[in-house]
C-alpha cells in the first residue's frame, strides 16, 4: 500500500518499479498528474522531443499504477501516449498503450476525474469515444501486422452500433477495400482518414501502392500518364511518384517538352 502523495513536481524521470517502495513520497497525486499531462502535451507540440515525452508519460503512468488509480485520467494518459507514439511512428509503444486503452474502455473505471465527480452521461460519452477511436486503430494495426486472428476477435466483439461509429466504420471500410483489392477506394479512404488513422495507414502505403501498381500496368496499354498514377496512388508531388516508379522498375519514358510524362506499361509488366 502506498499513501497518497503531495509531491508537486510536474516533470519526473520514471524509476524502476522495484525501487518504488522507498520512493513513495515522490509519487504525484491525481491533481498534479493531470497538470503534468497537460505540460507534457504542450511541450510535445512545441518541441517534438519524443524521447523526453515518452519518458515523462511513462513516469505519469507509473505514478497511476502504484496508487491503483483507474479513472478517466488513467484512460486519457494511456490514450495520449498512444496518439503521440503514433504521430512519431513508434508502433511498439503505441501497441502497448492501445492494449491498456482497450482494457480500460471495457473494464471498470471509477467515476472520477482528478477527484471531481463526472456526470454519468459525460463519463459514458468519454468511454464510447475512446472505444470507437482505438477499435479503429487496432483493426488497422492488426491488418498491417497480418494478424487475422486479432481482426476476427475484434470484429466478433463489435455490436451493430459500434460498427457504425466513425473511426471503426472507416477502418472496416479500409479492410474491405484491401481484401477486395479496390485500390481506388483505399486511397480515397487514406485521404479522408479520421483522427489519427492516417498515421497507421502510412505503414500500409508501400504495400498497397505496389499491389495497385501491378494491377494498373496490367490494365492499361500501351502507356499510362505519370500524373494519373500520382493522383490515384495519393502521392503529394510528381518527384515522389517518379521515385516510386523507378523503385518498382517501371518503364518511365524520357520527358518531352509540352507533353505529360508517360509510363510504358508493356515494359513495366516485364518487371513485376
């Protein structure tokens, strides 16, 4: 048992758990932890120092664990850590936090936020929002890792109402587009990805672009405009599209003045 601390420091490097028995005076109470979370997020948005941010968030999580705090604050800390990890591209840290978010949204939480009572309606709304957002992320991440077992388990647990929620519905549409090899739908969904789904879809881009490329060079003959490939495969500019075509050994014809750049699909088919 660890007594409630009155430690006021916002920044704090996380010690190892087996040392905490001698460090409980420095464990921060919920009120200070909420302030610390706001401070960490503000600094992340200003400096993008991921190593410092991740270390501080782990320290906040540790202070919550040793005080056995399972409130909306706990959910927000793990959710924010997962979002920052996604923004940085750290899927390992994201996955650890996402598992905890799933546990917190489906398990028991105390109806408090930093010691202040929340209304039941607000409480239910917060949980539902997190459940929708992170269910969508879990589906996309499982698909990226080719974990079809996890996808099946998630889908079996979803109700009709949950499937219709914004982020979850989008993720299900992405999975459907990939399974049907509908690359046009995939890249439209990528361009309209809600919340932070686009950060996970970034990891799918190369795989889906290569699959779409193979389909395109088989379907079009004798040439294909580079601008069409750029638009269809959601490249931000022509130079990045050129780099992709060269990486898959596409038959990119030399530029001609006043004419659009073309791809020789017959030559490209020989290299797929």
